[in-house]
């Protein structure tokens, strides 16, 4: 089965493990772009990957 090319805000939230409100805040702030298709709001999965690539930071080891 092929992976979807776009997700609803609820599906995007579930796939990232965050709340739907978080997804809408990211969309409202412009940090997460989306498209409107008719009445539906869709987030291309490529944009979710871009979002994650932009916020990931290398892990730092903590001295014990």
C-alpha cells in the first residue's frame, strides 16, 4: 500500500503524536504550510518532513 501524499490536520497530529490544536497553531503561525482542496484542509506529507527537519537538533550527551 502506498503512503498518502497529504493528511488532514487530525491525521497529521496523530502521525506526529501531538494534539490537533498544535497542528492548527503551527498552521496559523506559518510554520506548517497547508493546501485547501475544496472545503478540505490538507497537509502534504513532504511539508511535515520539512517541519521535522527544521526542528531537529543533534542530541547532546550529558556528563554523569
